[in-house]
C-alpha cells in the first residue's frame, strides 16, 4: 500500500524547485560538508562502504527547512570528500512507516546490504505520542546495491516490544560477535529512564529479545536515542544520544547531548559495563545523533548531525529563510588511545588544501595575519609556550581563547544565539580549525576534544587576529570544494 499518493510527489517537485531558487542565492551553502539539497536534514543513517563506494543516507525532509515527514536521503562517494546526490532511498509510503522513515543503520553480509530502520506511525486522535498513539516498528531491508530495495519486512512490530516501555523504542544498529548478530535499540522506559535494548539473530531475519544491554539512573536522562556499539583493542565503546541530562559547569549545555562510555561487555549476560564517565563527543553547539561504521580498510568512521532538535528559541539557523537547514559534520576517524577516545578529521579532506602558509611567531600583545580567502580554510596552531591567556579572532566575530586552563569558543551576532562553550584542558598544545562558509569544527590536542558549531558571518574579517602572550606555529591552508 502506498500512503504517499501522486499529489504528494507532484507538490514536492514544485516546493523543491521554489526552495532551490532561494538556495541558489545563499552564500552560506557549505563548500565541503554534506547538506540537504533542499529542506531539512537530521541524523546520519545507514553509513556504509559497499564494493568500494561510500553511502551516506540521512533523515531528510526535502520540502520543509523546519522538518516534517522524514525520508531517507542518499549520497554516495568514492573519496569521502565529494558526494553525489542520489534518489530518495526510502519514503514513508507503507502503513508501518507512514509518519516517517526514522533512523537506522546498514550491515554488509554476503554481498548484500541489510538495512534496519524504525517505521514511525502516529495514530490520529487525542494522544501524547509517548504513552499512547505511537508505533515504532523495526524494519529490515535487503539491497543488492544500496540503491534499490529487494526485500522489506517488519521484523519487530511495535506490539512485540517488551513490557515497561513508553512508545519510544527506535534507531536499530547492528553488530556481529562470535557468529551471532546483535541489534541495539534506544528506548524510553515507563519510569522515564533511558535504556538500550538488545536483540539477537542467527541470520539477520529472525530476531529474539535478549534484555537490557545498558541503562541509566535518573541523572542519565529519560530517553536514549541512536545507540551504537563497537569494540576496539583497548575498550568497548557505547555511543548514544541521551535526552534530559542536566548541564554541568561546562558540559551537557545543549538541549540534547551525544556521548559515549568506554567499557567492556559481559557476553554471558549480554550486558555492557561502563568503565568510564559518560563523555560528550562534541563540546560545541551543533552535534547530535552520531553514527559510526567500519569501512573496507578497517577504519571506524563517525558522522554526526551538525545540528540539534528542540533548540528554539535558544538559537537559530538563518538558512531556514533560504530554503534549507542543517548539515553533517565532516567524517571523523575514531580510535581509543590510552583510555581516551580520539576523533580526527578523516584525512581525505586534505585533498582540498591549497596555498599553504607556515609561520612561527612570538605573540606579545597583538598579531595580525592577513589572508585573502577567509571563508573556507584550515588553521593548525601549535602552541609552544603559552604565558598567560591567548585569543584568536576569526570569521566575523568568533573568538577562540585559552585562559587559566579553559578553552572557550564564543560567538557574536553571527552565531545567531550561540553564545559560549568551554572545555577544561590542562595543557593545550594544538588548536586545529576547519572552517567552511557557515561552520567551524575545532579539534583540540590532536582529537582529544572537538567543538562543532554553525556560524553565519555577513562579512569575513580580512585575516586572523591573535592576542596574548605565546609562541605559536601557524599552518594555514585554503580549503576548496
Ligand atoms: C534523533 C531522532 C531519532 C529518530 C529520528 C527522527 O535525532 O529523534 O531518534 O529516529 O531523529 O527523525
């Protein structure tokens, strides 16, 4: 049964062409980040490399920059830098997904890609959609090429979930261990605790409930979205996006957060045992619902949604008026090194570099570095000797500073309500900034911390202004498309 009739598709084509006209005028379109062609983008979905080709699917509302009925958009790449837009991969056209093809993942087995997603259904009537009125069905798809669907089936209908949960159970992610397949699902329990459910399968088709893989006390929030799990040589990593955490002095300040535990897994009990605190994956303003995958060379790669839901009126994205909103972060390579999860930009982006400049300077007071191109660039600062505080002014009115062992990112009006985010860091050695037209990703100490943010300058400054007292080696490149 197709629930999206021809009238929907006809209207979509018209709306998209109107949005495209606005978008063409927009200097804030990103040069090398993945963004929606028109409308709204949220979570990365189904990230996978298959027969050499990288596929990025994503939550996509092509006809409305404020979000709405979600499809899966689809982009492909052979170099992880340049992506080609593909036809919509999935649309809400079945009874079991009619209110949105929600997030999910991909798993390659025997020359096929198996996709798992959540079919969201909102029943009409007077419902709160937490305790009643919502179905979230887990759906399995098999595809031979990543473009067409060869098989589709509901494997866990909403009615079959265990007792004790609200209607919110979603975002399947698959992994394999000892010849068994496992699926983690994010959930909100009736007592408003976040949990991760575990299912198991011998063949990816038949699934059986195993129990709770991980859960939190009250301070860990009421809902855990988008779970992800992988093993490394040092530790197992459990990533999820909890909702309802309390902000601390410098952490969990966004409406919702995304982070991880390092730990180990008890495979007898099939339970994850955290051995670290819960760390935020990104300390900036725009990051949520990340997903990882292992590529054919064995790298663990993460994409995050460089955006956030439920933010208004705290901060906004002026691109809405120009027909689109949100983007993905650059893909990052993850590794656990001596108890720290490091995130580094995937090195392929270096092919965008040109006009390398290198300078070692002792800054005493002020130092201005003039540049021609300011919109899209990379700045790698090695701090040799920081005497007291240091500040770097870039873009229109953004400041990165380091003072009394606190690194701070602060925005002026071009942050559209984004104010300040800080990280306590004892010995800051390196600040690595990747700037696109309307985004900044700031990596500290070789991937120990990352801060992602959107920023909307109307006029770029003609260079960088440094203030403070420090010896710094500056490497700067322009970044192309
Ligand atoms: C996370 C999320 C997921 C859900 C999807 C719907 O941002 O809420 O839990 O599947 O977005 O678009």
